[in-house]
C-alpha cells in the first residue's frame, strides 16, 4: 500500500482529494488540523504521532521533524535504502501534499505584530517539501491544490505519477519555498530596519497572469506579484472591464499611476504614451482635470493610458469614451461610471484602491544580474529651494514650478516639461542633448509658452537652453543645479529676466 503524507494550511479540495487517494489504495498520514478535518469527513487517517512514536509538542512547532518522516520521504528506491527502512520499521512515503503556513496573508493584515508574523513562519512544511522535491525520482510533492485533479487522473490512468509530472511538481515546490523564504526575508528586513542592500538578497513572485507576449510578439511574458500587494499598487488592481492587459499596457499603466499619485490636494489626471506623459493637469473637478489633460496634447493622447487620483464619476466617464483610449486606472469607479465606460468593451478599467505604505525597492534587470535602488519618492519642499537669480518667481509661478517639477520627475531623461495653469503644454523626453528636449517641449507648447514655466530633470550644461526658453516666453525655470556652468546659466536668466530656482535634487529616469 502506498502512503501519502498530507499537511495543508489551504484545505480547499483536500477532502475530495484524500478520499480519492484512499479509493486508489493509499493510506493517509496527516497532522493537526488537516488530520482532524479528514477524520471528520470519514476518511481513515494515521496520525503523525503514530508514525513518529512521539507527540506533537511545543504548540505544534515540532511534529514532522523526525527520522520516521524524513527517512520515509528521502529514501531512494534502491534495495539498500529500502532495507534500511525495513530495518528501522519505517514505511516509505510516496506522495507529500503540503502547503505552508499563510505567512504572506498574515503580514498583509493591518496592525499585525512581529510576534504574530513570526509564528506563521513554517519550519516543518518547507523541510518536507524540499525533501520530497529533492527525492522526486521516487516521491511526488504537491504544493498547489490546482494539481489535485491532475494527480488523480494520472493515477487512475497509469497507476502511478510519471517522472515528468514529478519533475514538474518538484520544480514548482522549490519555486514555492523560494518565494516563501523571500517574503520572510523582505518582511524582516523592514520590521527590523535592517540593511536593504545586503550581501545577499532574494525576491519572489506569484504569477497573476500569463501574457499573450512581451514588448513584441516574439517575446514571451507573464505578470507577477510580490507578496500580497498593498492597496494602491498595480499588482493589487481589480480589472472591471476590457481586454486582457498586455505587457506594454502594464508598463504604461504603472507609469501613469506613479505620476498621478504625486498629486493629492486636487483632482488630477494624466495621459501616458510609452511611459511618458503627453498630458497632465489639475482641476477643480475630476472631469475638468481630465479634459485639461486631454487638451494638452490630444493628438498624442489618442490610444493612451489614463490615470486619475479620484473615484471616476459619470461625468468624467462620459468624456473619456469620446476618445479612443487603452486603459483607465483609478482608486475606484462609481457604478454609473462603470456602466458608461463599459460601452467601450475593450477599454480596460483598473481599480487599485487608495495608495498606502512606503515606496518600494526598485529592481532593474541587467544581463547576468540586477540592480536595486530605492524608488524615487522625493517630494519637493518649496521652503528648501534656492533662488539663484535676481528675479524671484511670484507665488503663482512658484506653485506652477512645483507642479512642473512633479511631472518632469516621471519623464524619460533628458526631460523638459513646460506648464501653465497646472496643465502641461509641452514635454521633451529621452533626447540625447538637453537643448533638444527644450526645443521639442517648446515647439509642442507653441504660442502658449508665453508666460509659462519650465522644469528640467537635471542641470543645464550650457546657456543655450535658456536662450531658447526666453525666445518662447518662459518666465520661470526650476532645475537641480550642479553644473560647472551654473553661473553662465544664471547670468543668462538674469539677462532675460527669467526667475530660476535650484532644488538640489536630480530626477534622472532611464
């Protein structure tokens, strides 16, 4: 008779699975709550203490860490190993069905204590899973209930679980425990305020969905979440309508959401194309903010991604459907807005909840490794900026400069943004020289640039950008400063009567 060891935190489908195993000639060994649930369903179960000859102790912390369990899992199918088991009266275990304490679900709860989190760190479970996965040549390991029907079907059809299936399950098991340990590591790093950039680090993910393809049709791709995502993050989004998200949709939607979250005091809307904003604006209402964002560059906005920082209402929804757009991301949508937006059956609607928590660590994959950095979560304090020109910006210009600064932070470098009345007029992105970005932004703004302000994500290496800005009618500039030619740039501003402030903070975005 084959033997299955079952110890699961997620008990979905386990009673049906265990009953079918028994019908196929398996005997079941089980622990604690799983054993109780199976017995209450009338399934014959051998308690773990009957196998170990030792009680479950220390509030259940020690129950499966015993030679009678791990020898039964780790023994190869060789005559020598089987003889050792027989000598010690140990029965081989052929199937290990284990999923782990819900650590990630626990730490996702508000106000969870460190002690509560640590109690949900599984020890025996990962040990059994890894042992079974290592010995996949003989043992099958199942960590996900979605495989139960597949396992039963294969046992009924072939009388055994094939090597190919055991290998697939073993790989999944190692991935499962790796993600679990990564979640623990990340949580404790934060809880203990430990060094983020440690000598060794790990990140784990659980697949949200497979994607049709990546950036281009010949590239495979999938979308993953890390742990249990917080409210206000894209991985936490609930899709209310529209086609399946593509890889590029996801990248653009996240860029749009990051930008709109810069604004909290007033309704804000941004429209993104290829991760750069083609329109961004504030308004007294969300509808006004959206209409102004669209008006900033309606040509580029076609087929774009919309992000807003308020619950989408019917009025805003009615304006959105007038232009072809790919997706809308918002904290939420009211019922009337959803009904209006659903008239565009392909329009993706993503409700992510209100932003909360701290900025995440940013991961950038490179060939042979990856880079880690803190996310650029710097917020401008106008009391800390430095006036460097003879002319000071007016209070209105100062507020406008702050608005432009929040936008330029999210534009690909070299980045230039021109704004007026809390609305973008022109954006210059990703150019190889800064004056090129200035020219693009001002050309896009056109005559509206007279009386507008300009933001630059990094310093001006030459005064040519200032001369170009003056000719277009720019009255105030915000930039980090720090060039060896700062004095030359300041002199040009003084010559043309342009106010300029330094932030001391650079916002490169590559």
